[in-house]
């Protein structure tokens, strides 16, 4: 059983395609994050200009303080919205990269299992124990990988729930302050 140049070339091509897919996904995420950050900076700058103009127009200290207090709530809400959008973008990117990785791992496992079967057919008598041991090791590694993915997904879901709860809590406090 020999590995042919065509098989090596095909494996290299698959690896390069996978790396390019990862790079494209990361670039798309950076592009979205840059746009999000750029819009946030623009909004902050425009708000600062409007707030400064409003403060300059204040007729007395009472109005000045009142204006300053009124600027805090919208700024907090915008900061929360930005954080939530950035978190959602990170989660989306992580999911896309995980799918790519899972696909590549599945392909690798399939190719390796096929290669192992070919080796087992051409192996000398008595080597079936070693082949079985390698297959068990691969099965254990795949099981560990699947468990790790499940735990990572659960951690992501918990983090998302915590972010949502924190956002709702801050919004609730803001509404309570407005009502008071």
C-alpha cells in the first residue's frame, strides 16, 4: 500500500481549501466588526457634537445639570446595543468556523479510516490487533472531540443567556430610573 502523488496532491488541495475558507470567514467577520465599530464611533461623535451644542445653549446651572443627566441614558443604551451586536457577531463567526472545522475533521476521519482499512487488508497476519487498537483510539478521540463540542456549545448558550439577562437588567434599571 503506497500513497500516490495524486493522493498527496488531493490532500494538500483540501487543506488549502480549508485554510482559504477559514481566512474568508475571518475576513468577513472583521469586515462586519469594522463596519459596526465605525458606525458606533460616528454615532458617538455626532452625539457628542449635539450634546455640546445643547450644553452651550443652557441658560442656567439647573438646565445644564439636567441636560447632562439626560445624555447618560441614551449613551448607556447605545453602548449596550453595540456590545450585544459585537457579541452576536463573535458568536456567529465562531459557529461558522466550528462548522468548517467539523467538516474538515469528518473528512479527515473518513480518509484515515479508509486508509486504515486498506492497510489492514495488506498487513501481515496477526496485525489485526494493532489495527483494532488504532481504530479504538480514533473512536475515543472522536468521542472526546464530540463531547468537547457539546460542552463548548452549552457554554456558549449559557454565556448568551447571561448577556441577555444582563442587558434586560440594565434596561430594567434604566426604566426604573426614568419612572422615578
